[in-house]
């Protein structure tokens, strides 16, 4: 992962470490870390390399998982639900996508995009969720790391988090962004 040495303090704090703890992990002195963070020293290449290697190790060790990022208690739809009712729920809850379950099986996803495509073609009052839904989004385990979630969320509007095949949560772009800021 690319780092900027002038962001060391911010990164260290995101990791929840003191200067002493981080210095120990990086194999450098605490005073060097303090001087770098204060902008009072231009560290040698070898020291910067040690610091960046420690940041890589620590980032992997402290990386968030889907379980820590996901939303629980999500709204779902059934294939035979009336689409007009689902639209009202989506508006009321200010959500743009809803997973579709048939029993405990994830069978699709209703999004505003699919709905917009159908609006001009058919009377929304006659549509069922199954008439509008798209293919289901990717299903990830609770242990999936945020780096993997970030890669997937670039291609899908939502990710389903499952435990033993049963949906336990969802991850959206907003969930990932809010945990990384």
C-alpha cells in the first residue's frame, strides 16, 4: 500500500497506536517517530522503508471485516411482493436497493435502476418484485476483509453478508466509506 511519510501521525492514530508502540513495531526509536510526525527531520530511506513495512504489517493485522462494517436488520423483499409496496418502503426508508429472498435463499436484488427501466414499459401497480429484480449481488462471509469489499463494491451496489448460507447483513458503499474516514 502506498504511504506518504508526512501522513504517519494520521495513519498511526487510525491504527490506534501510541508513538512508542508504533516505534517498537517498526524497529525504530520513539523520538524518530516524534520528529517525523512534527516535520522536524527528513528520515533516511532505510528508516522510511522500515516504517512502511511496519504499516503494511499493522494494516493487515487491523483490517476490518464484513462483520464489523455490515448493516444488520436489513429490509428484504419476496419475489411475489407487489412492487408498488416495495417502492413505498424504499422511499420511506431512503434506500435504493433491496435484496430479494425466497425463504432463506437470496434470489435477486431490486434497485432503483431496474425499477426505472420498467416504469415506462409497464404499469408499476401490476408489477411484482420478481418482474423487476436483477441477479443477486455477491455474497461474502463475515470474515471478508474490507480491502476485498472495496474491490467488489466498485462493481455492485450492495454486497450480501452470509453466515452458513443465511443472510446476516449487507454492505453498501456508504458503510465502507464511513468506516474508512
